[in-house]
């Protein structure tokens, strides 16, 4: 299968690119190379005859038409997005432009291409989204595919809008789509502004480990390579116009998560004195911080036979080791705009 992956130089997109090529798929990686993208993420497959790269913005319809006409993919996996909640609080406009307008332009380009190809039944537009579109949970319950949308941040609102656009293009124009909504990802190549890499890298620098509020916010953590496996599973086997929730079955509070990372680092690279947990610092919470996310992944498990394979403890150990082994990668990214700064602070 030839797959066009948007955002394939990003964190999740690059995991999809690497795994898909390992499984023999042809990949066209379309990425605008904005601040969070890094071609080093796909360096191991860059010389493969199965790989092609196109630098283009999903908001640029002419570029999209050219890429589709040139490469003639069998499917599109749409991962390109602005995704950092804190950045969306400071600058929501970029999220509206990329996640909503960009998705619209990609849908229109895909529709034109699919029509020109004779509307093949085998074509798929796979839209990759987030569990954050569902809002916030209380102490019990889980998000299912039928959970009403209730986004709380500019980021999640923009992703919710893009989900609605994809469903509308399926219903109105017959575009063959599948959708997925995932829980929090982590793992190798995670851009160093998100919680887990921030904690790892601050700890290695003997800096404070910032935790929002009291650290009680709960997330379901999904190892990125498990997620890539699930996405390819949905693309290949998912029912037309159906959505699938993808979760890691690994709920942890932020405080529990950070303490686990500290314990792993204590073992792998001990501090000169004391534990890394001594660096934990509670900071002012961000505005509208959702209390809890939890994914009910029964649909993808029962219908498609996929399950997560990595526990959060195992995944965190792999992730910490990867950052210890790849200092050149993350040091280069730490110089990029906003990395290492507190973003998303309520300025009222």
C-alpha cells in the first residue's frame, strides 16, 4: 500500500512512517517542518526506496494537489496538527489555521483526487485525533466512541472541529474515511516540551520538575509505537466511516508518572546526592486543565484484535533509556522557540 502521511516528521507521525516502512508499505511523508518537526525522526528510513519526502503545508491546496497527483497514494493518514495545549492557550490562531483550515484543504484535495481516480472503494482517508475532544471525566467512567464532544481548550476545540469536518465530508460527499481518537502518547522522539521529556531532561540537568496543580490530573498513557501499530491496524482493517478509540490501559496521575520516571532515573543514572524525586515542584495549574482522561478501547480490541503491548512502567523505562542514549537529538531541539519556557499561563 502507498500511504501519504501528513506530519510524518513529528512525534507520532514519524513512528507511523518507521513502522509502515518496516512492514513494506510505501510512504510519502508530507510535512511543513514547523517547530516541532524533525527529519532526524525518520533518518533511519530516509534512504529506503519505499520512502519519499515532500515539504508542504496542509493549508496549501496547490501543493496538496501536486503531491497527490505525483505520488497517487492508496490512502492518506492525517496526523499533521498543532498539538500542544499550552501553546494553544497563548496562540490559538495557529491551531485554528492548521487543525481546522488545514484539514479542510486536505479533505478537499483528497476528495478531488479520489474523484479523479474513479472513486475507488479501497481508498481511505484516516483522520487521527485525540481523546481531549471529549472533555474531562470525573473519578469514574471512560470515553467511548459515543461520548459527546466537550472540548475545553483551543487545541481540543480545533481538533473537535476537524473531526466534525471529516465526518461531514464522509456523509455529504461519500469520501471513505476512518477516524481514531487516542490517549496521551509518549516514547522515543517525543518533542521536549511535553510532560515526560520535560521531566527527564530537567532531571538530567538537575532542574526543578514542574507539576501543574497538585499532580492529581489523570491520563491514560499510550506508548507511541503501540499507537502506530493501532493506526495501521485501523487503516487496513477498520470499518468504513467508523471511529475507534485507542488507549494504553495505563491510567496514572501526573504525580505518579513523574515519581516513576524519577525512580527509573535513580537506577539508570543516579544523582550525586538524593533522589530525582527531591526536584519535584508544584506550579500554578494551567487554565481549564482537564481532570481525567480514560479510554474505553473495547471497539478496536473486539473488532480488529488490537491491544496495547507495553505497560507504562516498561514504556517509561524504554523512553528514559532512549533519551539517555540520544542526547544529540534532544539538545538540538532545546534551542527551538518556546522549548524550556512555561507556556499557557493565565494572563488575566
